């Protein structure tokens, strides 16, 4: 599979030294763009000398503090390996970020907090639960989810559940948007966030023989922008595209063979647990407008700030959807013509799973209360009829359902994701700050916003460059096409990348933060990849934007995938 900008290229994990150095120079240059150096995927690792930075990245298994916590009322001792820097050349950050001082400007955004149950300290086969915290695609200073004296309920806390299961739990910090480097430049431009996550995986692989847990059993977890990050990480395993960026930051397993840089380590992962992934950003605007204008949703809920623009963006969705060449489970092509029916079927499946589990759905005409802007608000069920006896949905009105979704959580103004410089957008900047050079606050990354940018001097849009989006994105010097590809899982699924074999993906039925089509397309693409063994996808009933709300179900799935992998390996021995 390829995305609308991409193409399949060879598997050999190699970049020429000249192209690597050019990419690194471009990345470091204050005024430079992101040069188009990357193409293709690989897992061929042999022939390279030992990693250039590996000696500086050795894990000290004695450098821990013991924490005492309680899980389900039972005491547990946990080893804490504090802020382990996973790269040899971390980028120095400004000491103040978003008006708050940070404790570790040197490596706080490129380090891990590693928590090991004392009972698993000698277990090198247990899973590693690898959690990112990049909501909104923002940079994430390394978190510490386990503190001395903390108490966890394993039915509501994924941290407690992971530790109780004997897994190693890892909080991973990463650079990403709106992060200021010490030299005053923007430190988190794409694909930095994916590169850092890959570097963390590589650190775990480098030290696999001395660390607790198995680097062959890394389960990555994230929500929203973090869900998008782990989706990109899980899809792009061992891609050579990221090698120059990994070299720049001093990641483990970057080797050299003659004049070529390459990899001596893998960065694929075992499983992905992704909630509401805000992904496929290059097409997120058109998917959002298609979702919420096709049945008149924006107009119905009085959130139609740019009707002409919404219509223009929505009109582009059909061609994009067709280009993906995806299919539904029944074998039918998944197109714009049947996408609404597909979303409806997924909502019905979610409702019926809820009913089968003993849940109830309000009768037609009955009211339920939800918080809208922290104000309890009553909503009448005018869109779904369910039979509590048969546990089946009798009817579901899609127009009214979408009106409900767009009322209990206010729709994003159009364009929803790429809006910098667009006069009709009511101020601010969304994911634009993820793109552009290190000297730019942000850059438009889609056709509509680029062609309608009216802010002179921001370095973005047709008004400043004299170039339409379709031409600009193809310029080798623009870089934004590479940035979009390198963070998009849709570019890597069913390619020569080593995509994770196990996936658990959820998006709430009340979540309006991105189009329902985004997670559906992700799931259908994964289901079509013959190397992916299990895709556990569902719209989560009555859930808003968020994640880790179904800990028992998700962790039971993780445990079963681990058992399934063990059975498969025993059979193959």
C-alpha cells in the first residue's frame, strides 16, 4: 500500500553516506528545509559494523531506586530506573517550556522511566508495556506513572494492571510540536516524535540481554496524538526512511558499512494498543468535513463557520478514499459511497457488544446527561432503538446520531487540523506546528489550507511562495511531503516495513476529535496486511475522546496475544 504522496521502494536498509549527511545538515541548518532523502523500507541488518553510539548507551541494571506501591490492596516492590536517556546525542532544550521550568533540559524529552516489579527483576521474557503521552501531537516530557506509596486498582489503571501482570512498565518522553530548543529553534518538527519513539525501542533492543523484560514483546500504548504516534511506530518497523534522523540524535544500532549508514538493530514492536489515533494528518481535514457535512451535521448544530470551504474539502474525500483501495470484511470496496453505511455498521456492532455485556441503551425518547464544557446537559435519544431482550439494534438514524455526536462535544471549526493563515478560521493554529523547518512556527500541510492561506510573511501558502499545493509538495526542497509520510502509518502498512503483528484500536462512539473514517481506514488497512495476525478494532460504546477506559478488556487482549505468540513459536521450533 502507498499513500497519495508515496510509493513503494526497495527493502534494503541502507542510505548512502552522502544522502544521510545531506539530511542531517538540512535538519541542523537554521534556515534549511527538510530534504527529501528517504524512501523504502527494510529489515536487512547484516553486514554493518557495531552501532556508532552503542557504547554510550549501556544500561546499568544496578542504578535503580525501590518504590513501594499497593495494587488491589496488595503491597508490591517496584524498581525504578529513573530518566534513562535513550540517545547518545540528546538535543538541549530551553529550560522553560510553555511558561514552566523543566528539570532536565538535556534529556528530559528523550528519556524513559522504567518500572520493574521486583518479582520480575530476573525475568527476561516478560512483556514491556511502553507508554507515550503525546496528546495533541505535543511534546511529552518524560512522565513517572509510578511513585512511592502510590495505590493502583488493576481494573481501572493500565499501570497497575501491567505491573500486576509482571510486565515492565515504561514511560517514554519524546520531542514533538511546540518544543523550544536551547538555540531558540523549534525542536519537535516531524518526524522527530516517531524518531524518538524508535530510538527508545532501539535502546531496549540494544540492552535486551541485561534488562528485565523482552524486547521481542514490546507493547506500545498511546491516546489521541499518542495513539497516532504508536500507530506510526507500530506500522513502520525497520523502515530505512528514519535512519538519518536516528543517526542525528545518536540512537542505538546505527552502523556503517563502507559509505553507507544503516542499522544493526530492529525497531519493530510486538503489539499496538491505540486509542482514538489522530493520524493520517495530510487527509484529516477532508475526512472531517466529509464526515460532518455529508448529512448536514455542521449546519444542524450551527457549527458551520466556512460552508464553502467545508464543501470544497469534503469533495476531495471520495478520490482519496478510492485511492486507498481498501475493502470491508465482506470483500466489498470501501469507498465514499458506502462509508456512511460502514460507520453505521460499526456503531451498531459497538452497541450490540455493549448490550451483550449486560449494558443498556436508553429507550427512544428517553434522556441521558452528558457534560458539555463541564456543564451537565440533557440529551434525548432520538437516534437509536435497541431490543434489550434480543440484545440487538433495531434501527439507527445516522443523521441524528451525527447531530448527537456534534452536540455533546462541539465540532472543531473548519479546517479542523490544518488552519494556520486561513482567514475564516477563528484564530490559533492546530497541528501546523508539527510541520515546516526549525525556524518556522508552523506550515500548512494540506491543499485547502495552503491554497487559502492569506497571512503574508508566514512562509506558508500560495500567497508567500507563489506555488499551488500540488506543485509545492512535489518540490524536493519543500520537505513537507516527507514529513507527512514519515508519521503516517497508512504509508507503511502492507509495505516492506515490518508492521506489528497485533493491534488493538479503539475510538469512542461520542468522539468527534477526528473523523470516524480515520480509525476505520486504519483497521481495514491492517486487516488487509497478511503479516498482521490480529486486529481487534471497535468503536467503544458511549465513549468520548480519551483512552485506557477499558483496562480489563485491553489487558486481557494483551495477555492472549502473548500466549498466542508463545504457542506459535513453540509450534515453529
